C-alpha cells in the first residue's frame, strides 16, 4: 500500500512560536513513517513558509536558513506549491497536522485555508478554533449551556476613550484582586493580576498590547486542573485529571511559569474527590461538544478551595506537545503513548 502524504506545519506568527517548534519535534518523531511520507513546513515569525529538511533542523534552528519555500494551495487540487530556486512545482497532500499554538494557528484562520483546499487536517475546525481562542465568546457559549465559570467584565478598545468609566464598571461588579486577560492572546500572554485600581489600569493597558478585547475576571482561589479530550460528537472521551502547580515564586500560572520555570510542575492523576473528577470529565466533554470541537482539546478548570466547586476556565484546541505538556501525559496515563496518540489524531482527520 502506498504511503499517504502528511504535511506537518509548525512555528507560526504567534508569541508561542518557539513552543510550537518544540511541540512539533515530539509530534514528528511519533508519526508512523510506514504509513506516512512526511513533509515539514515551518512558518517564521514574519510569515514566511519554509520547507524544513529534517526534525534535526528544527531542533538546531537551521530550518530558518532554508531556501525552499512551500505553501498550501487553496485550490481543491490538494497540493503544496514548492519554490526551490527557479524551479516551481506541486506535490500532493493527503492530510495536514498543524502544530501551531496561538494566533494564526489555532484560531480558525489556517483551518479556513485547509477547508478551502479540501484537505483533511488534525484538530478542531474553523468555528471551534475561533470560539475557543476568543475567551469572551467561549464564556458566552459556556453561559448558554449553564457551565459554572468565573464572573467577568468585558472591556473593549473603545472603552479606553474614558477608561475611568470602564474601571468603575469593573469595580462595581468584581472585588479585588482581579485577573486582566487579553481575550485572544493565548497561553497567558499579557495576563496580569490587579490588586487595586492603579494595577487594574496598568493591566488593561498591557492587555491592550495583545488584543482589542479584554476580560477582567474575579480571582478564584483554588487548584488549577486540566482534562484532555479526544474524539468528536458521541465518540468524545475525556482523560483523567491533571493538576498544575505553579512555582512558589509565581503569582499565577503565566507564560513564564508554563514554559520557562523549572519549578512549575504537572501532576497526572490529581488527588481530588471522585465526584469532582467525574464532574470535570463530564463538563470537559460537554464544553468541547458545545463549541463543535473535533479531534483534541485541553479543557482547564479550577477546584475552588473552600467549596470544592468545579469552575470552568478555558479551552485550548491545540495543547502543547512538549516533554512537559499536560495533554500527551494525560493520554499516556490512559494507555495512549505518544505514537498511538499522534497516529490516532491523524486517522481521525480522515474520518472528518
């Protein structure tokens, strides 16, 4: 049987470019090369699409020096267009695995390109990707299906014309401390914690550097828990529950705590009440299906300290695949080693 042509796309224009370049190495090494002929395409931070020679070129960064351009054609011929010097030619594509975190990767934009090209691809579709990336709209959907979540106040760019009015609105509805989050930045970029009005104002300006739409949320005191989702529709299943322990010197699990602080830890099989675990797993599937999720996602929750209430936080439709990432570790504990997980996701793309 002839091998199918798999294109793995990594890098991207988001702030999580480097994380994507680490995740893709895990994914690419796990691909069943008896079934798939793999092409690696990296997107630089400034948006150039380059063909990478090997996994090793990603690890050492030399793929940035590639002189071979490779882009997905939006034509339904299902091809990548390759420019190697003066030579331009097309190669067929059977399936795509986008290992792209954050904006322009898991927000529905590149998924729209795959849909136009009629190429099967791993992961959530256009709507689910866009809805999960935009925390404000995720909350609207969660409210509609009566999921318990943190109280929030939206602030948009136009509110900065009279920011005092917006801050008055926040203070009338929420108590300090509060979290200030860009709605669509991804991976805690631009997130700050405000203990008073001055910090709120500073946090709003910082968040505006990342997005024109901002959420100000109440602080939930409790444990940070995560659950992996795999499948689609009635075939969706949830992993066990993992726990995030931010480093002692980190006020919360921000970007730096996630990726740069070795003292931050992930625990597989969180020691929580059985009923809380059952609720988290059920709610993860319910939320995933409510946004029309497909393939994979990580759904994050809090377990409130004093009440043991399960409180929904957010959905990540392309969770990390690094060596310390929660999603693959959760599924490894369920009997899906990384090779099984990656190849299950690729096979699922064809089922779509």
